[in-house]
C-alpha cells in the first residue's frame, strides 16, 4: 500500500484533536502517517498527539505555514490535509477516498487532480437549518470558491510540491488560494463519504454575521483589496478566541480604505464588486434548490437551468454597474443597521 500522510494544523486543540486521531488510527485498508503541525500550542495538544501516534512538527503560527511544514516532513506519496475539528464517519473512508482519487488520475492520465469531501456540521444549537443545509450541499459542488480546508484536501505529494504549497502571505485564505490554483491547473473531485466539522465558529460568532463577513472577505480577495486584510486584525481569529462578531468596525474600515484610496479607486472597487456579485448569481438558484430539496429529491433543477440559460447570456457593462449599485446600497443599509444594533448592545 502507498503511504498516505495526514497533516493536521493545530494551535491549542487538546479538546478537539483526540476524537480525530482515534478515528484515524481506526482506519482500515490504508497505511497512514499522522503529522501534527503545531503552531505554538500552550495546552496539552502536543502531548496528546504524541500519545495517540502522531509525529509533532513545529511551525510558525499560521495555518498555511503549519501545513507547509507538515508536508515538508511527510514521507507519503499522498497528502491529506485535515482540520483538527474534522471527523471521519466510517472505518474505510480514507481507503475509499484514495482509491477514488487514483482511479480519476488513471482515467485522465495525469496527477493534477485533488479530492475533497462533502461536509456535515456538528451543532450544539438549534435553528438556521436551511442555512446549514445550504453550506453542506454547497460543499459537494466543484465550482469556483466552493472548496475549502474544512472539506479536507487529498492530492499527490508530487502535485502539491509542483503547486508550491500553501500561500503563506496571509493568516487565512490559504485553502481558498490553493483550491483555485488547483482548479486552474487541474481539477477537483468530490470524494466518497463525508466529513463532519464543528459549527463552533458559527455558533460563537453568530451565523448571520459570519456569513456576511465571509462574503466580504471573498469579495475583497477577488477584487484585490489586500489592504483590508492587513488592516483588519480581527477578521480571522483562532477558534478559541472567537466571540460574538461585531461587523460595525469592519464596515467603518471599508469606508476608511475607500476614502484614503480616492474616488476613482473607490468606483473601480465597487464596479469590480458588481462583476464579482454577478459571477455568483447562481447562488440564489442553488439556495432555492436546497430549500425545495424534499420536492426535488436531491436534484438541482434550478441551478441546472441557470447554468444552461442565464449563465450563458452575455453580460453588458450596464449590468455590472447595476450590480455595483445594489452592492453599494446593501452596504450602506447594512452598515446603518449594524451600527444601530451593535451600539445598543454595547450600551
């Protein structure tokens, strides 16, 4: 059997790590090397990892840097990157996943293929079922910006090395950047089975607020607004430090950045946001597919219709400006609403 190296980045994950390591040790039909890429844990993470059969690799804090160090130390021909709060659901899951990836590689005749699992959330709170179901269904798609580290990333060691590893320029988005690089140079497949993942960030920060922040982050990344990430120190925090997410400081930061850049650059950013928004016009169709899932029985007819009808229509420039105007109006209205609500909460 080929050796599969499982790389797990972690900082203070003593509570979440043992279940995953126990599940990995119970996998059948595949030879595993377990590597914990530790970014400076102060709890019992390192000790627990060693006791449960993982090799600990020290790395500078930052998920991209940690996973790159773990991959550099890995001896396997195959790499699987998992988050510490991930969960496997069957004893032969990784053997089946690796077999599926190898079949696809044999079929296309090259190794520029990576696999990810679909997600299921482990939740402590009730409510927002449709939103969680939407995220779960979306994780099975192989569309741009639908693949991230929560879903696991399985690929050959050689392909990973040719890609140059994870981008270490930011403290986050390393998974999205690698995912889109893979998509541009090869392809993604959805692996058999699924991973469970903790909903703790959504539950601590508030699902609505986290969804809004995630949309802002992806937009600013797509339009090249790098200054936002360097100035927004609270955009991404370690899981153990998360609390109720306040959006007012981030809305204010965007206004400050646009004011500093000047009117011409601000207009360019809003227009780029309109184009980005239009490129994701498929999402409301998919949301309706998920909402009407009992009727459609797992199919996605509305997304199918969008792809074959609306998605193929040419987009004239006025449509981009209209989308930009809608984005600006939403931003101004949301900033006012959150300023009022969060001001009341802090008072």
